[in-house]
């Protein structure tokens, strides 16, 4: 695992950094109460999505979880009874995140849910750069607005279609993580990003 100092990371060409694209399936959308029931992470190395290194798992949310979201992720409580505990999953994810840059689609939900899970389990949040592909899409819209009257869609599936990427199964952590990774690479190329610093300027989360 290659860990790069933050200051050094900002200056390197974007392809030289490692990005871990993470997707979570949860029991709801409220970060204060949502529990993680599935997680997946896939890296982008040398500018390429490395599907062979995909990590995916269901997650045992623990006692007291108020179940919800089944209409989206189609998981039932009995289907995660024998899954790894959240703390075990977080330690796997933590090793990935500390390698470079975290990428998510929709940081307003994914990020606080993940950060709360860290706090609940007494883990220190890795202070790594975070990129939101939604913010990259918004940057793209600002750039192309003068060329077209249309808007750039922000929803993951429609955004992929807008950029000519194929359709994929929805609300599955593994497929959503890969879909986000592919969208990320397409957006970086479309925006003409050169360095990690530029990338964070276009899509970074503070």
C-alpha cells in the first residue's frame, strides 16, 4: 500500500494518485440514524478502474437498527445476520482510504454516515482528500453552460448516460462503486484535470 503525504499528493498529476471509490447501502438517508448494511470499494490506479481489486461485503448493522431502505437495496435483516461486523468492515475500508483519495457520489449522505460509523467505533477518521462526483458534474455544467441550454444530470445513472457510459444495476454497493469509479475517470478526462490540486478545486469536499 502506497501512502502519500498530503502536501506531496496535491502537486502530483492526478493519474499518479490512488483513489478509492466507495458506495454504501444503508437503512435510511438520515446520517444520524442510518446503519450500513452493505459496502463496496474499488480503486482507480494509474487512471484505470481496477475491478479486480473490488472489495464488497454485506454488513451486520448491530443491535437497535431500525430497518429501512429495502425498497432500494432489497436486503432484509436475515440476509445480513451472518455478515461481518461493521467494525471489521471499517478497518478494511480504513486501510484503503489512507492510501490516497476518497471518491463518493453524493457526499451529503455517504460521508456523514461513514464518519459517524468511525466515531461510534472509536476510530480516528483518516484526514484524506475527498472528491464528490456530484460536484464534478456541477463543475462540468458551469463549464458547458454557455455551449448548451440543457443541464448536466446529477443522478448517477443519468449522469453516466449523459457521458456515454453504459447502464448498470442500481442500488447494489458493488455495481454502484464501480459505476462511480467509471464516472469519476470520465469526468476527470472531460474536465481536463491535470493535478490532484485541480481535481479538488473542481470536486473536493471540505
